[in-house]
């Protein structure tokens, strides 16, 4: 099992069945994610 969208507001809120916390990811379409935001998302996901 992996990450799934738990809910959608102004952001997609991702959750994982075995990892704590939730990851908010903006719905920006073609916009790039700023480096600091990317680093925080990867850290929250346990990938960094």
C-alpha cells in the first residue's frame, strides 16, 4: 500500500496507512514546487 488522497481542499491531503502524519500538496498544475516546499514534503513523507 502507498500514499492516497485522503481529502481535497485547496490542496490534496495525502495519507499513508502505516506512516504518521499527512502531506499537503498544492494543486498548482504546471507551476513548479519551490525547493523548500519540496524538501519539507519529502521529509514529511520519510523520503529524506
